[in-house]
C-alpha cells in the first residue's frame, strides 16, 4: 500500500470557503481518480509539542506504487489541477507532498 499526503501549511484567506472546497470538491474528486483506493482530509484539532502549522492534510491511498503512478499520469488529474490552483490561490502558505510506502507489522 502507498499513501500520497498533501500538507497545506499556513492559513486560508476565508476558512469556511476553503474548508468547503476541500471537503465538498477536492477530496471527492481525488477519490474518483484512476488508481485511488480512498481519499480524505485531516483537520488538526488538538496540537501537542509544537507541530508545524499544518492547516489541513489530505491523504490519498493506493493499492501499490503502480496505482499511484497511474493517478499521477492521468488526464483526470491534469483536468483537476486548475481547480486545485484556484483553491491554492486562496491559501496563504505552502503546499507540499510526501509519498509513503506503508509498512506492515509482523
């Protein structure tokens, strides 16, 4: 299993509008992209030990690396990029990504 995580570090210009765009538009659209098993947004509510200023983290899960690569190369993802850019323009901060290979215990 692989996970692609997007970190939205900073603050939105209009939090309610931004949150709605993530929850009602971007996450559902991500979940429909080729190769994606699931997508969800994480919203920090309790912070401990001075973590970075992550406003939102988006988690996208894949069965394997090939599925992640399929999503990254898809026409559907390219078509979605314009809306992502619009949402990002309403965010004061930085967006970064990390792709994780998920280890299995035991």
